[in-house]
């Protein structure tokens, strides 16, 4: 032990104090954490130190594993250089390749001195594995930048066994080598008689490619090679980029996806695509995948007066061989259509019409105003004429009351559309509305003149003319009101109500008191009849 100490340091007192407790370090000196053969070259000794300040010197001595600590060292190594930092207070110091006469494992004792002169001795710091080493040489990956037409990557190399003392190498045939492509695609190959190996893989994503040997002789690996696929430019060639359709129609956007190779553009097959409103906030894309000729078809139902759709790549799956940023815009103008809903028309007893309806807009949302015509035709086929025009808004119900009507005929709603707003017009269904006519035939108040206090008799016959008939018929069992307007007055007074006989006739006597006009009226018909009246008759009372 003292022989080793004298060979390592000159400060004997410090060494004795340190070696009195083997395996410990001086409180203020560097801390020796480990010593071991470098993985790339087993003849190189790596020493790991923990320290404060700079390291001025590292010395290591070697003795066979299992030998006595008092045996003289077989080698003393002082040519250490800093290999790399682990942290600001920790690093690795590596020696030059060591030449020993005998293969084997050697126990390493380390002495480290920092810039302040503090020295630490660490016995049994580690082991130098001085054996014939399996090594992978000449490792190469081609190409390292595969493209869309050359996706196959080939890794090659040679397995050798290196003698650390002579640095000579001999081939290692029959060795199993594990190759990793795309960072996770494992392939196993066996070296030939010359120790050579080769394997190919059609890369899908690129990434680190490397080789490893883990056999009876130990472990060997190589630096990782970064394989980076080159993305080819792409473009969409649309058959048509602008459309003008009618609301409810679908737009079929077709075209070809191409990639550029050299000066040539070629079809790109099997690529998932999507199309949706450009810059949409609530997306609902339609999908398609290009066929063998790069063709695609994307079908969408547009909404709104003018829309811009964007054809683009789907987010997944990722394809490193093509540029996925290219897009294509499709402009779609939509002619809105209209329809009437809730259209009703009712005819009252005075032949006045009440109309309700809603003009619906299809294909876009708007609160614009529109003009709706209420039209009439006697036969529902020809002679349509506008009786009133109503201002309304799309989607809002409108009502028209007391529109002068007809005893019979057809009514419909008409919207002429708008060429400036690209809206089609529409017609409602035609509704036939009618009631049966009523009249009081032979209405008469007699005698004329009449003596005051005598009886005036008002009579007549209530008749109806049913829809589609040309013959007036008796309308019996109905209430008829008899009205009187005194001479010089404008107000009519109800004198009485009578019920018609089966033949429609009625008669009623009144005491004559003053001059005036008499008239019988059918005022309260059912929903299928109009009101009717008779001739007004003036009676002179003397």
C-alpha cells in the first residue's frame, strides 16, 4: 500500500491520512465517483469526478482483479483529459488507449488533485475491462434524406473484434446485430463470413437509425444516424373552383392531388383529404381519400349567399414525404329559394277576405324585407291579378284582413324573387274560397200609402243560390231581420225577426205610425252563406 502511495503523490502525510480509511475521500478534495472502461473503447479508462473548482491532475493505477492491494501496479496512467461535463460540479475524465501485455479485468485506484492542491485517493474506484472488444465499424445509412420516390433506407456495417493491446481487428462472422429504423422498427441480421451486415427498411417517419450488438463478447453500438425524409411540394388541381347552385343542391368538388418530383408533377394516391368552410369556427368537414390516379371527390351542401370552402389535408396521419400545407379554395354562390307556409284564406259573410301566411327563405339566413302579392283568379288557371301587396320579412307571419273579395274564386300568394339578392320567387298553392249567395225575392211593404194606425205588412221569400248552381231555391227555416228607417233618419232599427217557411216565404204586420223605409235582411248566415237582403220599400203614412 505504501509503495502505491509513494508512486501517486509527494505529500506523504496527506496520503497516509487518506489511506488510513480506504474508500473514503478528503473532506475538501474531489470526490471520485466511478472508474470504468469506456463503452466505445474498452482500453480507454473513464473516471467520473465530483468536485468544486478545477481539477489539475488525475492519476490511476491498475492491478489485476482479485489481487492484493499491496501488489505493485501493473500500470500507472496520468494522461487524462476532460471528456465532458455532467454538470457544473461533475465531469468525466478519459485516458488515452492503454497498452497492457495481458488481457483481463483490472481494479482501478484513483488519485485526483484540484486547483487548490487538495488531493483525494479512492481505492477500488472501478474496473477496467481490458478484453477483446466487439466493435461495429463503417456503419452507414443511405440515404439519410429519403424522398417520396426513394423511401427505402439501407443500413450497413461490419462487426469486428478488436484486441486492446495491439489495436488489431478481425472480422466477427455469425454475429447477431439488431438494427433500429424509424426509432422503433427493429430488424435483426446476422453478419456474413467477412463480418459484414446490411438491412433495408421502407421508412415511414424517419428518425434515429442505429445498430447494436449484445452477444457473448459483450455490447457494442454506434452513434445514431438521423434520417430525415424530404417533403415533396404538393398542389391541388381542381376541375372547377367556382360554382353557382340552388339552395338544397350539393356541390361536388373534384380534382387531382399532385406532388412534384424534379420538374414533373405526378398524382398522389391514398392521401386523406377534407373540405369545410374556410376559417370555420365550428367545423364539420367532409372527407375523401385520393384514388390510384390522385383523384378525389368532396361533396358538400353549401349554405349562405356566397361561401368559400377550403380543400386541405386531414390532420392525421402524418406523412413526412409530402408538404401538407397546400390548400385550394372553392367559391360557391347559392341562389336562395323561397316557399310559403301557413297560407290560409277565409271569406266572411260580407265577401271580405282574411289572409295569413309566411314567406320562408331557404339556403341562407336574413331578416330582409320582401313584397308578397295576394292574387285572385276566377278559375284558378288564368287571369290572375294582384289585389294587394304586403310588405313582410322572411320567416315572419303576415295577416291581411277585410280584403274585398269575390263570392267565388281562387286565391294565392306570389313572391317575385330578387335578382340583386339572388333569391328565387315562388307561388303558394291556390285556395278556392266561396259561399252560397242569398236574397230576399219579392220583398214588399204594403199597402202604400197607408192610414196611420193601420197595419203595414212586410213580406218576401228568402232564397239561396248554391255554389256551382244557376237556380235560386227556397231557403226555409232561417231567421230574417226586418229593419225600418224613419223618414229623415240614417239609422236602421230592428223591428223584429221572423222565420221563413219551408218555401222560404215570410210575412209580418206592423202598426203604421210614421213615414219610412222598410227592408227585410238575412243578417246572420252560417259559414257557407253570404248575407242577403230584399228591396227597400218606402211607405207613406197618412
